[in-house]
């Protein structure tokens, strides 16, 4: 009896220990080649499995919806594949409240698994065209490794703000989109073609302003300068003829209404001119000849005798009468004046 009880106790203890023991971890954890499915293998068929993901290496692990406490040995995450691009996945087993260590997949979620990737594109602008290059270093190479030459590209282009059109299907990794009009903004997009069918999503819009060539810029500058020059010439000629035809009206228009006060203000010591006085006419001296000293003295005496006294006037009349009686007509001689009848005063002085 004691022996039977001992064996029963041992069997129960063994069963209890097996129940509390953690299940073995999954193994061969890996992603399918071209599908959004994580697969693994296990030594037990009574455990449940939970899958977690992490986008960044320093991020937090989160449960993958639809793959928590599942009894299947795979996880289909195609519904969330677009948001899981580049994520790392791991899985563990759980049985009787005991969990196994986590096992991580060696591969990350790639384009070949999501089916929603777009190529990385580099666009360079030149006068009249855009050069489109597929950036292999930044692009996911999983599709290229899996499908090789069956993977091509479709390039779309269009004006900014307008609908996009297909420029070429089945293009290579380098395409020149031309001809494009200068002075406008043009955009391009690229998507994968797998077996001549669209695969994944379109890349981002890349837009550039198409510039002019150096020759076109030089011609435009030369034309602008020539136009400005001709305009200036035309304005100059027009102003010349306008002034020539209407110069009298222009002079009347710009003539002041009166003489400004500061024009008639004379410095101290100078006589003040009366602006209301009428202008006087004067004889114009055309030439002058130097006179002798005697002529200068006679001229001075003559100028002094221009206004004789009454007594001198009577004497002058008597002399004229005496000269008339003698029958001779001659020049007057002023005594003491130094000016004789046969002496001329600067005959060359012309008025």
C-alpha cells in the first residue's frame, strides 16, 4: 500500500512539473519570400503563440494585431503590411501560464513582402528636360533580388497642379523626360512594374522649374537691352521735335510772372535800379582808337564847356558875328582849351 501510494505521488509530481515547465521556444522563424507571412516551427502542439513588431531598433515592442495567442504556427499581417515596412518581428510560445523565450526573425519586412513600396527617385533639372534616376542605394533591393529583369519602372509626368500622364512604361533605371517648355514647373512620379503590371505605390511628386539655356538667356538679355535703347532713342527724337515745334509755348509757360525780389536786391554801395523804368537805347561802339594827350585835354575842356554861362554865350555870339562879317566860316576856337580849329578829336571814333 505504501509502495503504491509512493508511485502515485511520483506520477502526480511529474505531471505537475511538466505542467509548470515553460514550453520550448519556436524555431525556424522567418518571413515568406514574397508574402506578408511570418512562419515558425515548434516541438509542442498545445501552446499558443504571440507575435510582436518594432519599427525602430530603439523603439518599443508592440503586439501585432491578429497574431496574439494564436494556435497556428504562422502570422499573416498583409492587412497591416504597408505600416510595417522595415519592421522587425519576433514570436514566443505560451503554455499553462508559462512562456518561452522570444525568437526574432532574421529578416525585416521588405518591399517584397508588403507590395506597397515605391522606388526612391533622384530628379535633376536641365534646360528643356528632366533627368530621372532610380536611387539604388536608398531603394529596397528585395524586389530586384527576387525578380531580377522582370522588374521595370513606369514614369509619369505633368505640369504642377495638373493630371499626370504616362511618359513611358517598362523604362530602365535612367530616363530623360523631354522636351519640356522653359519657365514652367514640371513634376514626375515613378512606380514599379512587375511582369508589366503595376506593383506597389507611386513615389512622391518631385517638381522643378525648367530653366532657360545660357544662349537663350543671352538672347533675351540682348533683346531687352536693344528694346530699351530703341525706346530711349524714340523718346529723345520725340522730345526734340516737340520742343522744336512748341518752343514758344514752352518759353511762355516757364516765363515768371514777375521779377523775384532777390533779383533786384543790390549789395551796399551800388545804385538801386528801378525795375519799372523803361529801358534806354544806347549807341553801339564798334571800334576805338587811342587819342593823344593833347586831344584828351581838349576833349576834357570841351566837355566842361558844354554848359556855358550867359556871359560866355554873349561873347560867343559876338565872335560868330565877327567871323560872319569877315566872310569866313570856320571852326570855333576856345581859348585856353587846347582844342584848335584844325585839330580833330579822335576822328576815328565811330558811333
